[in-house]
C-alpha cells in the first residue's frame, strides 16, 4: 500500500488529497511506474487526467465495468487471478479500499505529514502494529508546508 497520511491518519477530504507535496508525488511516481496500481472507483475519478501513465491501472468496483485506460474487477480475488506471480502491486486508495485490503498487504510505503488537518473525511486504517523498516525525514520548505517523513513498514513485530 502507498499513501500520504496526517498524524491522525487523514488522507482526504471530499474525494481530494489533503496535501500537495511535490516530493511525495515524485516518490509515488518513482515507486509505482512500471508496476500495477489498484484503486477504488472514487480514487480513479479523482485523478485529474484519468489513468496514470506507464502503469497497469486496475479499479476494484462492483458498479463499474469500463473505465478508460483501466482494467475493472468486481473483487480482489478476480484481480489477483489476472496477475503474474512476480507482479509488483501497489494499492493506492481510497479509504474503503485501504480498509478492505490492509490485511492483504505485506508492506506500506507511507508519507507521514506532521499535521492534523481541520477537515478530513477519509482515513487510512490503523497500522500501529506494523514494523517500521526505514524512515527519511524532510523539513518543510518553500514547496512543502509541513515537515514529513517517508516511512516504510512491514507487517508484524518481526516483519511477519
């Protein structure tokens, strides 16, 4: 899973990202380009230009069957059946998809923002029982209004 979260795990408001962090967007692109991304319908609809280039775009939805530039699946199992054994998959949101699939994930690629937004209606699930594997701190600057960390996690206390 890959997400940008506030201290209270807020990720969005009114189907939009809360934060605009150029280095986070650059990291997202670097990690996901050339790989498969999985999202819900609302997340797809929030993308300004539709399907993201140079990635296999997959949407989990029980109500939509065709979206431009995407493969649509009614379930996680149907999606998995379409994957190659060595396929790198990034779950990119939104809140409902994160909540439904966090137990299926083996790693989290998080951008943790040192802020609690005034308004949020979408939250990432609790991941306090995941084990941190790396952390890279960044101070706010002219393009980033808040301090933030790139933090990676693996499941369990020993990465299990």
